[in-house]
C-alpha cells in the first residue's frame, strides 16, 4: 500500500504511526477526531505527504526526526508544538531538502 486516505470521517482515539507499511507514501487523516499525542519519529522512510490537520492532537512532537522523503506536512488546526530542524549537521534533511508545512484548503 502506498496511499491511505481516511479524511472527513468520525474516526477517533489515539493513533500509532509506527506500524505503517514501509511502502507508504501518503497518509491523510485530516478532519477526524483523533486525539492525544502523536509520535512522528517512526514514519516509513518512503513517506512523502502526511496530513493530520483538523484533529485533536495535543502536546509536543519531535519534528526533527521526520523521514528524508517527507515533502508535505499538514498539522493545521491541531495543538501540536515543535519545530522542524533543517541544517546539514543534523543528518535529517539533505541540504537541498525543504519540508513545507501548508495551510489546509479543505
């Protein structure tokens, strides 16, 4: 599986992202009722797009351990806090890599 879209449902509860298929490139869970903290440090290395917007996630997360393949990260309308480190010394992103956090456009 490379893409999973579960948007605009009534899904709720906590979610663990550590057991996703290693081939997963896109995961869209926006506009649900997921809650709790979320660990984004164990995403598949092939992940390109992650949309978690419009949920009830709270707390802090380590955005510095996102996979190198990630290009789009949507976390709007949540209460997650953290920062994305982007420098050549942290070994997370290549020099020419840019992760874009975009507003949700529904």
